[in-house]
């Protein structure tokens, strides 16, 4: 088994090492598309839309004075900062609130508080739950919860690797699940999905025919997934991981005192609760009065509160984190809040660079009509191989393809920006049951489940180093072997849940 795991790791690493950084990929794609436009430019092609109508398009040739001017005139504002209604700005805004909550120490204290007070019988379930919920922050789950879980298990006389496996499963394999709406993944996947649909005139409607909110269109499914993964992860942890690793010899564990919650932190948590209550009351009053829903003159329902929910989620995180930070002594003066937000946004520098090249490529992709051309080819292929009549088979195809790609290409954002423009229109044109929220749900399932079994995942090395505090000869192959049952079980059960939602037309969100 060990040799087999090492072979899997070796294959994944070899393939992954050949794949360049996503930024380089989008730069290369941009250049390739420019030259393709030189070859196909001026040629007409027809595409049969989802409603059966036939539309003729022309592939634009970009090496003309007019189109060269378009590239430079739109590169900064239209094709980057304002692309998709300002997706980049929305993503950065949510980091304001999360930055305050994380830098104040609130998220870390909450994890330690819950972990230390829970009944040990329910420890695996609680660890997985906290791991899933920690995904609202950037790295708290990986850097705090995983080592904490090991120390909690060690402190109760259990093998710390068992606890760390549960934490890693929740944090990483359960990445797309959560009970809190408007997470970073909701924003990245949802807003871009709306854009991809609009670019090719795909109705941004749910499987039940109702208008979609890009931020919350998967919320019911994601919330239900949280409870499913807790149950499945707990069963795997108790029935497989604990049985296999409970007798494994480990090093003497370190003290766990550094992971206790101090009296000062407990007091600060009460202030955070006060901040949460105050901010929640303010948000509720705003939702009930000035931003209440109404019917517009054209008969459409307008939902100002839901449409701007990201601002209110950010506000609640901001206030709760600020109350905690000042009470705990982490923040001394108001300018410390600015420093906390600045530090958090510093970690977004890669995303800012990525979106510049990615969004400019996507704008070119749409402007040349290359997106429609490829979508038409893909839809035709899926129809010829007989998948068009079965949304279930299409869902399975999306999950399989994304899961395999996830083994070699890290980063949810980069993969979605690469696959989304093809998946959203192509699958809807093939089968109208593959509405945007169904496709995004399938993508998010696949993007999460294989995170724990690829050594190319950003935090894989960190997790491995944490485990080696207890087992010095623990390898990346061992880590894959330990986490594979979680990955497989999550993938199967989560896929079944999605199929149930789609089959019975249960709303995936609101």
C-alpha cells in the first residue's frame, strides 16, 4: 500500500511539475488566441442555441487597427476593474471584514474555544464542522485547527494523526461547504458564472425557472452539504482512520497549553458576541425598512438586501472582529483596523495579478466570438456521444473532469475562470436542466474533494510538517493514503446529494 501511494504521489507530482503557473497559462492563451484570430478571422460559423434557433457569428480578426485599439483602450478599466460588474472589487471588499476577524484573533479564539469545550465523544464531528466553517478565512483552518486537533487528541490519549485527519478533511475536502452565505468561493464562482452566462445569452435562471442570485444560488445545497460531510467524515474517521492509526507508534506530543483560551480571550469573545448582536440588529433593520424587497414597475421583484448581502456579511465580520480586537488588546487605536485590513489584502496580490491577465483573456475570448465557437463544438460533441439527454451523466462528467484537473492544478479561482466560460454555456445548450447553479454546484463538489490527496495543494507541505511532529517518517504518500478514504467518500456522497437535488428539482439556493 505504501509503495502504491508513493507511485500515485510520483505520478501526480511529475504531471503537476510540468504545468506552469495559471498566470502564465492565461498569458500563453492570450497570445495563442491572437494568432488563431489571424487564421480564422473573418470566417463565419453557425451555432444552434438551446431554444433551437440557428445564429451565425463571425470570428473576429484581432490584427486590425480597430481591434488593436480595443485591446489597449479596454485593458485596464473595462476588461479588468469593471469586468463582470466589478467582480474583483467585490472579492476585495469581503476581505475587509474577514481581515479584521482574522487579524484580531477572533477566528483563532473561536476555533480553540469550541475545540477545547466540546464533549470528546463528539470530537471528530466537531473538528470536521469547525474545519468546514473555517473556510471563511484564508488559512486559520490549516495553521490553527489542524495542529490543534492533533494536540487535543494527544491530550486525551488518542493518536493525534486521527484528529489531524479529521481537521484536514473538514478544512480542505470540505472547502465548498459552509453555513455562512457569501463566502469567498460563493463570490468567485457565482459572480463569474453570471458573467459567463450573460456573455452567451444563457438565461441566468434556476432549474425551477426563477432568477438566480449569483452569491446565494448554491446556498441551500452548500448548507445541506455541511451536515452531510460532517456525518460522512465522522464515520470515516471512526471506522477507518481511528482503527488503522490508533496503534501507530508516535513521538511524545508537545504540551497543549498554548492552545487554551485565556481569561482575557474569553472576555474578548463576549465583546465579540456583543458586536455580533449589535451589527446583526443594524443589518436586520436595514433589511426590513430601506432595503426591503418590492415589485418594480415592470412586474419584476427587486431584492436590494439580497443583491448587496456581501456588504452586510462584511459589516458583521468587521464589527465582531473589531469588538474582539480592542477587548483582547490586539487593537490599540483605530488605525490598527486599517493595518489589519491592509495585511489581509496583501495576501490578495496574486489574485489581483491573476485577474488582470485572466479577465483580459476572457474579454478577448468573448470579443472574438471564440467562446461561442468552442461552446458550439463542445455541445455538438456531447450530443454525438449521447450525453445530451441525461443531466445526471453531464453532472458526473463535470465532476470527473474537474476532480482530475484539481489533482494537478491548484487554486479554485484559476480553474473556474478557465473552465467556467466553457461549462456554463456548453452544458446548458446541450441540456436545459444544466442551469448555471447546477453547473457551479457540480464544479464546487469536484474542486473540494480531491484537495487532500494532491501533494500540489498549497498547504500540503505545511500539513505534512505538522504531522511529522508526531511521526517523523510520515511521507506525502502516507498522507495521501490517510486522506484517500475521506476524498472518495466525500466525492461519492456529495455527488449523490447533488443528484438528489437536481432529480427532485429541490432549489439549490435563493
